[in-house]
């Protein structure tokens, strides 16, 4: 079979039609509502206890810390009250022995020490002035409230959230293993160590990165509109959106401000349709899932996020290489190659290793519009050790890669479109006010035309259509774990003081 015919056959298997798209949206809405009614569903629909979003007029200086993996980041965010901010931060690697410490105290004492060093470096006057007046936050002779830095804590490990500033660790991931911390309130653990150092800091909020993205976009977005959704489309994918409290039927334990009638919900949409009711499932999707560390879970994420797209493409290419009647990366002699050479795949090529094809090369393939695909062919040599690929080889690689990327973008539109319909954000057809969505991640930032393909998908969704899609404004919201976490600390401080909350 010719490469052109084989390309056409495979591309067709990754086609995600308008009909598929609309079936996906309806199932997504069904699973969203199911998750609002009970626990244990595919879409977890986790209440975040954040019941207000900013509008860009907020002022003040807040701290944010981010424990997301092997690094720990401390940020100071000055909100200027005009949708702008100033950000200062430091980053330090977590020592290996701290990641596997015997006690939780060792880790959280290390984190608190980094906060102290940051305050000494960047807020020296404030630090010195108040350190002399205080023993612990609980001291009745301590600071007045306004002298205490409120801190947003982005903690990217599974937690059972019990309040806006409270959550117990379910399990460690990403190389951490401190059994002593499991089941304990991570905010309380950090606060205890902060108090031992007499720091003027209160852990005000426990933050998920998608919620931070939503908050950051809402603060920075121009005009009257506030963001309704924050989403990550990068190594992984997830979204958080603003839901009516009246739609949350399951129990939400703990205290929170009910005056807004709203709460931000963390969907955990990477697990949408683990049952495969409507999601596409090619042989390569099935193989990827079977060979993954968590077969049967994160099914949506395995078709959308950057971590998996390259592996799907690799599995397709390997499948073709095993077919003797398909001349991929195979020249009989130099006359069959437009560069008058022959193609060779080095034994160490990433094509032969699980996760060996980084999805970044898919971005390069989409960006290469040169007649001979010279840039892509160079990348195939540099990154995959496929030497002197022919133009036909590169065309197959580009077209199959594009089909996988386009399907991912249209599946992303399913999630976005379902949330737009669930929230009724586009219900007022007479309005031309934009509906803001904050996004972050390598796919939306670096994959060419990814956002354009999302818009193409939105236009095909019943209930949105071309007119509704025109009102949707998808904007990059950088640094949700910094600016967003600081904004959630601000909202938490407002609730704590009994101040009126900002509402949509």
C-alpha cells in the first residue's frame, strides 16, 4: 500500500465529526451533573470552597507558594487594582532526602524556611519590623490582621479539601513518600512551621492550579466580563468553573461563604468518560491505555494532553514500520528519495521506546509549511534519529500528527462547550458581552492553531453555534499557581473579615 493511501486510512480513524462532538457534549453535561449529585463518579466535581472571583480592582500584596513536584516556588504578588500586578519569586529544588523524610515536619519546616528567606530578601523592612513584635499567629499580643501576609498554597497532590484553607493529604505522587503526612491537614502542617519561625504569614487558601488559572484570568481580563472557566491544556488537562450553589446536590462539609450563591468547582475532567460511552477509541488509544500505569483511568486526558499525544503518534508509526507492505522510512535505493539518499532509523531512536516521541515534534510538524518540509525532516533527524527521511515520509508523519492534534482540540471543545452550556454563560443571545475563559499549558501556548481548532469545534456545538463562539474569548492566563493563588488568598481574607464578596 502506498504511503498516501495508508495516511488517508489512518487519518480517517482520528476523525472526530460534528455529530461525535455533540454526543460528547451531552455526555459531558450528564457526567458533570452526576458528579454534582454524588461522589465516586467519573467527573469528580470537587467543591473548592472558593465562592468569589476577582474583577481586576483588587489591591494589596499577597504571598503564594507552589509545591508541585521537585521544586518549591515562593511568590510575592502586588495587585495594583487596575488588572495589572507585579510578581517577584524564588525557586528552590526539594532535596531528595526531604522528599522521603521520616516525618512531615521535616518537609514543612524546609518549606517554611524558604518562606522566611524570601521575606528576608524581598520584604526585609516588613519582616524585621514585625518579627520583633510577635511570637505566633495565635498570640493575642500579635499583629493586627492587616500586617499579616495572607498566603495561597498551591499543593499539587491529591487532597480531600475540607475548607478554603484546609485539606488532608490522600496520597503522595511525583517521587514524594512521607507516610507520616498522609491523612493530615497540609495547611495546618505548613502554618505550624511558619509559626515556629515567628513569620507574619497566614496560610489563607489551599489552591488547585486550574482554580488559580481561572482567578488569574478573571483579574487580568479586560472589560466587564469575569472568567467562567480556567483550564489547563498541557502535559495534563483539567478545568475549574463557576457553578451555582443550588446545582451542587451532594454534601459540602465545613464552613464557607454562601452569600454569593456560587462556588468554583474543580471538575477533574481528565477522567471524563472512563467508561468509554462516547469517547473515540482507536487501536492505538487502547494500546496506550493498556500499557499505561493507570489503565482504565484518565481516559479523556489520554486523548487530549501533551503527555500522551506523542505516544499515540509513536504507536501509529511503529505499527506502520511493522507492516512490510508499507514503505515508511524505507527506500529501495537512492532514486526513491527526493534527497537522493536512503533513510535509516538508528537503533537508539525514540520510536522504539515508550514515551520516546515528545509531542513537541508535533508542534514542529504543524508549523512547517516549507515545500520540502525541510524543518520537520531536520527534527526527525535531530530528535528521533531518523536519518534522511523522504518527503513522502515527512508528509505521512505531518498528516497523522495533525489528525491526532485536531482530535485533541475538538475534544477540548467538548469540555469547554459543555461548561458554557451548563453555566448558561451564552444564554442571553441579545448580549454581545464576551465570555472569558482562561487557559494555560503547552498545547494552547505552543501548538500551532490549537485554539483555532477549539473555536472550530465550538461553532459546531448545538446551543453555541457560530454566533455564540464569537463571544467566547479564550485567553492565556499565565502563572495561576502564583497570581491565582494570591487572588484566592485575597478572597479568603475577605470572607474571613466578613467583607462582601465579588460575584459574577
